[in-house]
């Protein structure tokens, strides 16, 4: 399982978004309550331009994470704002 999860960030860095999405979906099928898998799936989906699907993956990761505030900040940075609100680019310094 750990080897599969590590493939997500590698695929993201190499620009292999479709391959990474498949790998992370495989990891989620093996352990569907692993927040980090949903996080990396969200990053890959976002990089692939699938914003709505990425938002869903980030939301699922936040819900499963033991520290849900961590992903809330990442989501705001990735998407530039919460839906219906103004930009929060100032928060990029958090990462």
C-alpha cells in the first residue's frame, strides 16, 4: 500500500496525471478511508484540469483527516478561494 501511495506524488511531479489518478484510485479501492490517498488524488485531478472532481477528493480527504484544518488551508490555496468568496492568495505563505 505504501508503495502505491508514493507513486501519486511521483506521477504528479513527472506530469503523468492519468497514470497517477489510476494509481490513487487503486490505493483508495484497497483502503477507502485513507485521507492521504484522497489528497494526492485531488492534487492529480487538479493538475489534470478536473477541478470539480479534485474538490470532491480534497473534501473527502479533509473529512477523513485527523486534522481537518490542514486540508482546508491547502484547498483554499489550490483553488484560489472558497466557492462564492473572494481570493485568498494571501494564505499561500501557510505552505
